[in-house]
């Protein structure tokens, strides 16, 4: 039997989570994480993220900006980018937004431009799907073909819409809380103002958690139980927040981009995406380990025609 059988209880072969399982889960996750070559996968995603970034930023800016106001959304995005990557990188992205946003073209050119934007923006999600399929042990050759490529790109666009929706909800909630706290600051005790600040942080955590849960649930080519997704997304959110704080301190203190001169902004973005991808892939591996440990079963591989059984774990681990 597999190593994960050590989690099994006597309840008719069912598995149940126990606190004492945590060290074993983390060790197994680390082993699978290293076996999946995460540094190679994160480097690929970082490369495609750079290629996709201009289109991705413009599309999200237009989607959310159509509802909330382009200038407001642009300011909020740049403020968040400045916190993590610094003022210089934020300025480079601002110029990118201005250059793309001020273009005026004819109908045909605009149509072609939109298609190119969509193709470019979905590239990073396509690579993320490939990476998650590798983690889940899916044979990538089975996912070739024009239909699967179109489906993957459409799924990538769906995630762009999800990101836009989550950002919109976050902006609305944050703005309402800010207006509420500013208006009532003179009448409310300081403790309540701090509580509103905590709510603001909680909203950001919920947005990040929802995005990770959506990635783990819908992006892989296998069906993953929601219970495993919820646990995996929770761990990934915690690691991501801790990693974001560490990266912000590192980027603002050590200034690693200064070594590369004019290309420093691009290098910082690639470093941030690469580090974030490492965390995401660790969370994805944890989700698989958790699913293997407590739902050791044959999973269904998503296909265009019906379902086909897919065993996501091997009888003997390498």
C-alpha cells in the first residue's frame, strides 16, 4: 500500500484529519513540491507573466474601470504595486497603462488588437494550467489539440473576469469602509476604528483566498474535491501573505533590481511572480497530498466528451 495509507483510520477505510498528521502532510508536500521541479515551473510562469502583463493590466483596468472609474482603479493598483515592488516598477507599469489606454485605432485594427490582447493575457493562465496538471500527474500529451487549447484560453479569460470581479468587490468594500470610518471617526472610539481596519484586511484575505481556491478547483484538468481545495487555499493564502511581506521588505531594502539598470523593473516583476509561483505550487502540492491522504480515490479527468477515470496517484512513488 502507499505511504498515504498511514493516515487511514479503522472506520471502513475512511481517513479523517488529525492534528498529529500535520508534520507528515508538510513533509510529503515538500517532497512532492521538490519532485515537481518548482523552480523550473515558476521560471516558465514568470516569463509568460511578463509577456502577458501589458494585456492583462489593460483588460482588468478596463473591466473594473468601466464600473468604478479608470483613474481610481489605476491609482489603487499602482499603490499596491508600489508597496511590494517599489516606486520605479510602479511607474513603469503606469506608463504601460497610459500607452495602451491612449491608443486610438480603426475598427479592424482595434478588433485585431483586442484578439491579440486576449491571447496575450490568457498566456500566463495557460502556463499555470500546464504547471498544475504536472503537479496532479496529468499526461500533458492528452491535453493537446485545438479544442483543448481554445478551452484553456477561454478558461484563462474566465479567470481574468474573476480577478476583475474580485478587485471590484474589494475596491467597493474598501471604499465604503474608508468613507464610513472617516465620517464617524469623530464619534467612534479608537478601538472601533481599529476593528474597521481589521475588517478591511479580512476582505483582502477573502479575495486572495477565493482566487487561490478558484485556481486549485477549476484550472487543473482533474476534478478536485472542494474540501481539499478549501484547506489547500487556506494554507496558500497564509504563506502568500507572509511571503508578500518578506518580498516587500527584501525589494525595498536590498533593491535587487538596481543591479540590472534599465531592466530592473522587469527583473523585479519576474522575481515577484517567480516567488509567488513557488508558494502557489507548494499550495497545489499540499492540496494533492491532502486529497491523496483523505480521499485516496480515482479522480475524473476533465474532457470535452463526458468523463474518463483518472488515477492521480501512482502505485509506487518514485
